[in-house]
C-alpha cells in the first residue's frame, strides 16, 4: 500500500479528493474541523470493510427523511458521509444501517416516527447486523429522549440538529459502544464547511444559507430545536454554488427558516438581496429559488432584485399563518392583516407573473369563526397560487401550548372552509396561464406513464408532456395545452 496520509497536514480544499483508505487512523484524531470528521470517515471505512469481508456482502444504508427542505439537505450530507464510510446506498428500510432524519413541527410527524420504529425493531430482530439511528429536530426534545430510553432501547444512535456535522465521529463511537448512544447539544455557533454531500438530484440542489430561527412565533417549536439564527459566510455559499454549477446543477434553492434576515451578525455587511445579486452572477445556474420568507422582513430592495432578475423564479413562498390581526399578535408574527395585504398586493403589482404560495394554520388557541373570516378575506384578496393549510398542533414548551385550545370539531369545521377558499384561488390562478409557452425544467419520468416526463415551471407548477429520460435536467419551452386544476398537460415547442 502507498504511504499513509496524515490529515493534520491536509488542507480543507484537498480533503475532498483524498483516498480515505490511505488515511492514518492509528494516530489520535485531528482536533480541528473538518479534518477530524474525515479521520472518522476513514476509521468507519475500516470497520465497514471488515464487516463486509466477514459477511461476504456489502453493508447497506438508507436515510429516511421527514419534514422540510432543510431536512432533505441534511439527509444528503448524512448520505455523503455514509458513502465515504463505504456503505452501499439503498432506499429500503431493510438496510443494515437505517437513519430517520426527523421533524417535529407538528405532533403527527412525531407519531409517525414512533409508529415506524416498531417495524424497524421487527426487522432488526431478523438481521442482527442492523443498526438504527435517529436524528433531526424531534431529537432536540427532552420528552422524546425520555420516551426513546424507556420504550425504544433497540435504537443504536441518537443525535440532534446541532452536531450533525459530527456524524462520522458518532458513527464510529456507535460501533465501539454497547447500547444506545445519545449525543444531543443544546445549541452551537459552529458551522462546519466542506463535508461530503451525496445529492439526490443531478440538476437541482438546496443550499443552506442560514440555520436556526430567532422569531419565536408562539406556536412554533423550531427556535427551540434548531437554535439561534446563524448565517453562513457569503463566500462559502458562493463557492458551493459555483461548485454545484460546475457539476451541472441548473437550479438552486437557498434555504433558511427566515431568509430575509440573512446576513445579520456576519462580519461582512450583506443583505439577502445583496446575496441574491451575487448568486445571480454564477454562470451555469439558470434558476434560483429560496425558502422561507417572513413577511415582516421582506424588503423593497428584495422586491426590486426579484423584479430585475432573469434567474429568480416567479414563485414566492410567503407564510400568512392567519389573516386576523388579533391572532397574528397572539402568534407573535409582528405584522398585521393590513401589512400582509399591502405587501402581497405590492408584489402582485410589481411582478404580475409571480406566483405567491403560503402557509396557514387553522385552530390556533382562541381563534373564532370571525378570525377565520379574516383569513379567508386575505386568501381571496391575494388569490394565493398555492397554500399549505395546517391544523394547529400543540407543541410542548411553546407559549401557545399554555393558551386556551379550540375544540377539535370546531378546528375541523374551520379548516374545511379555509381549504375550499385556497383551492378556489389556486384553480383560478392556474387557469391564467393556459395556452402560454413557458420554460420548464424537466425533472423526472412520470411514474404512471413512462411516455411522459414531468417539468416544473418557474412559478413552481407541474406540467406533464411527452418526452424521454434524456430530457431530464434540461430546460425546455412547453406549451401549456390543458389546465387540470393544479397541474398542466403540455407539449414541447420545437425549433
Ligand atoms: N401547528 C401547526 N402548524 C405549524 N407550523 C409551525 N408550527 C406549527 C404548529 N405548532 C406550520 C407553519 C409553518 C409551517 C412550516 O408549519 O405554518 O409556516
Ligand atoms: Fe417557526 Fe416562526 Fe421561525 Fe417560521 S419564523 S420557523 S414559524 S418561529
């Protein structure tokens, strides 16, 4: 074998390309990142290799994602590390190493995880090599950890959102320890760059621009489980986007709980609008999306940048949560009905082809029929292109959990009214572009009919058209021939 590599002497840039089989793991690990994590990837690689030889097959792994785009991106990072550690990737929960990357924004997400863990345990009984790990937002809750210790002791590794970058180190520790290994941090300021990623799609990618949230909306558990807001250095973000573009990625989605407050606390003064201007300059990137905007922080500067841009997609996700000023105050949203309406209508005026989608919560403590009337009034006036409507879920530890709750029957009744209103406006908005020819990024082959491919328009609508797998990842002009409610049938324009 060639000589050993000592990671102490390897620069961060070089790490991506080193042969992990040559890394010296007989010395102590480096005490700086990300070199330290590459040391543990190399060490895991040896453990996996020995297991593969013993079993005469390849150990498999699978990462199951619950929740939002942030979690999806985190899962790509976990898979990046697992691939470096030598696992073969599968989609099946039958894998030798299964990790659930959990969400806890609403309680039904937690219940789903508990339910599925029972099945994993049955599989583990049949496969003695099977290891089970849990990570993500749900693990940052104290009561969850207590439940796991008491009733799910077959889980091998539990970690949270703040130490995800240490996954390789935790993986090694798991193989070296008996029983459940739990490592949860309350908070951190550390952002570790240059860890491996295994992308799910070749043509589009999420890019984290910030982590955490400082808003403390009274119903929301996110600030407690994701910690305080931290922005990533703009140079690191741009370097990552340039490298994605070099790999053929056409569309990026900038990710943060509250992207409009990007840049606070960084040594280089930069706003989100300023960052977007820089991202726009990256050659090869043809589409830019971002999630999520908070209505209280969306600046005129940002509206101007979106209007001028040839790359920023014509889709803005702008969570309303409620149309009632009284409920918005109780939610600690820091805007009222008039502010939201004025902002949404300004965007509609400035950029008429911009689709606006939203999130709405029904059944927040104290919400009356009149409050819901206000929500429906905003829905009709803004005419949302799409809306995610949620029933309020009581989250332990949030201020709203201690408030007087609305009876479930009433929540269901009001929820149905809101749902009908958003379906109505979404249908009306969709109809507006029938007959037009618009660019669509072709994303995949239609699962039900292999002669069709699925494209995504700039406004985030889906169009089905005749096509072949070679078209995936290309942007084609598609004529929208028939509106089918929330999606389109179309035909590719030639020439
Ligand atoms: N109950 C219901 N919906 C919630 N959301 C956040 N917290 C809760 C909760 N406790 C919704 C909000 C947010 C979206 C991601 O999830 O609408 O915008
Ligand atoms: Fe939760 Fe509000 Fe932060 Fe969104 S902005 S993550 S709803 S606290």
